C-alpha cells in the first residue's frame, strides 16, 4: 500500500467518523427534546390528577383528547396547563377543549358506574 492509499483510507475513516458524530449529535438532541417533552407532559398529567381526581391514564387521555381536538402538539398543551399553575391564562382553544374533554370523561365514568 502506498502513502497516497494510506492518506485516502485515513481520510475516508475520518469522513465516516465525522458523519457518525453528526448523526449522534442529532440523535442526542432528539433524545433531549423527547425527555423535556416527557417531563412537561408528566407534570400536566399530575396537575389533572390533583385537580380533577383522575387516574394517570385518564389524565394522559385528557391531554391527548385536547391535543387532537385543537390540533395543538401534546407538548404545547401540557406546557399550557403547567403554565396555568404559574398564573398564565389558558388560551381559548385549549380551555374549551379541556372543559369538553373533562365533561366527556365525567360522563363516561357515570355511565360505567350505572
């Protein structure tokens, strides 16, 4: 193997490492974002559990319901609910959808008990 072949192989290996490093950085950023989203969603579920006497699963389903009915990402719905505990208002599309989802949940519970 000549010196030029060794330089080409070293350059290829360096390029592969750079590509792999870039992929790992992107993956790491995605994992950090997913973790942050998970934390705020869990906090919002906790708010619903505490204020509405819901199970964790019911709280999760309420958040999903609001997200789907408003076409707002789940993380943003959760941030809105957590923000409300800190004095920020809940904007109308989320507030109305949250009220409706909680009513549907209560009605479903009463039907199950009957």
